[in-house]
C-alpha cells in the first residue's frame, strides 16, 4: 500500500496497545512518526529507536497529556518543527472506567471525556490548517464498537466514543471537497492493557481464573470469539492513508469479529 509522498504521522497514546500497533504499521509503510503517551522513559526511547532502526524513518516522542489542551497545541507545533509537517493524525489515546451511572465518579467521567473525545478536537483544530494548506491529510479516530452500540456500566466511554464518531462525520463534511479525509475505526475487543484490567477485575469479582474470564469476556460480545489485534488496526490505518482510500470519508469501520452485526 503506497502513499504518494513521505508523510508525518502523529499517533496519540502510542506507547502501548493499539496505538503502538498503529505506529509500527505506519512506520513500516514509510511514515515519519510522532509518538505520544505515558510510560517508562527508557521503554519509550527503546520504541522510538526501534522504529527508526527497523523502518528507516524519523521518529520523535512528545509527552503531551491529552487532558491538557495547551500541551496538545505544543505537540502539534513540535511535529511541524521537528519533522516539517503533520499529514496523518491518529487520535487513539483512551482510558476506561466501569461503574453504574449512580456510582460513576465525576472525576472519571471528566477524564474519559477529555482524553477519549475532547483531545481529538484539540489535535484536529491545530493540525487542520497545515493539512488544508497542503491539501492532503488523514484523520483516523480510534473509536470503538462502543461508538456504535452501548454496554451497561460504561456511560462515559460509550458517550465519548459515540461523540468521537459524530465528530468524525462533521470533520468529513467540513473537509469533503479537499484532499483531507476523516474516518473512525471501531475495534471490538483487542487484548491490550486497557482490556486486561477489565479481565482481571472480572476474574476477581466472579472468583474464576483469568483465562476463563478472558474467554467469557470475548464470547459475550464478539461472535468470532477471537480478539482483534493491534496489527490489524494498524493495517487498516495504513490503508486509510493510501490513495486507494481517498474517497472514503466520514465512515465508521468496525473491526469487531461481528459484534455490531448482531
Ligand atoms: P492502552 O491502555 O494499551 O493504551 C492507551 C494509550 O493511551 C497508552 O499509550 C497511554 O499512555 C495513553 N494515554 C492514556 N491517558 C493519556 C493521557 N492523558 N495523555 C496521553 N496519553 C494517554 O489501551 P488500548 O486498548 O490500546 O486503547 C487505545 C484506544 O483504543 C483507546 O481509545 C480505546 O478506547 C480504543 N479501543 C480499545 C479497544 C480494546 O479492546 N483494547 C477496543 C475498542 C477501542
């Protein structure tokens, strides 16, 4: 899959899980990378160095906290200053918290809305002028099956992901006559630290093994009974960056083993 020129891609929350799978695939397709996310400084530096060594691209890291609009603005400026452009934005950073609405901590609601939804608005607001000036851009929002359907006890997450799907559609309409596209990828279950926490909690709550809890979690929602992988999400992101995908915009693309077909 080729893009017509070398591009610079920013992937928020790319120090772990799906974001890391996406940066590896984008780098393998020849894109320069801005990494972002929390974690151990040495491990992040090892990821950065491995991207440069394995794929002969330039990779940089910016530690912006996705709850802080000013830091997001600085990160977009950093991409332009360090790598000369910002052509591809993957809004991926996200957190989860499960509780009934009555018991949902207000601070968790605010954090999930800030990280899983508002950060995408802030990144795009700063990245869009450059994309418009170059008349080329790709915005890929990592939403969720929970951007299309709901589950109980995930009020903030489901609200944020439905919001992200809506934001993607508005962005697609506002850029429809340009060389910019905006799409949402909607993964079902992907085995990452975010999901492992939910599996561990279920195992403890139900007094079953972690292995059993894992099988139960997937089987309850995902007809394939298999996890999707970060690499599969990354491969779809690479496709969305290609010229072949230039007419796809405003779409929400499930990668969910049939979850939302039910
Ligand atoms: P993860 O916990 O492995 O990774 C989350 C990433 O976001 C990490 O790099 C973390 O450092 C970063 N992050 C968290 N808070 C941040 C903040 N305030 N500022 C900057 N970075 C921050 O989780 P994941 O499963 O890879 O999730 C990635 C995205 O995919 C999320 O938006 C999630 O909602 C979405 N998603 C995941 C699944 C799944 O099954 N794993 C399914 C659907 C959607």
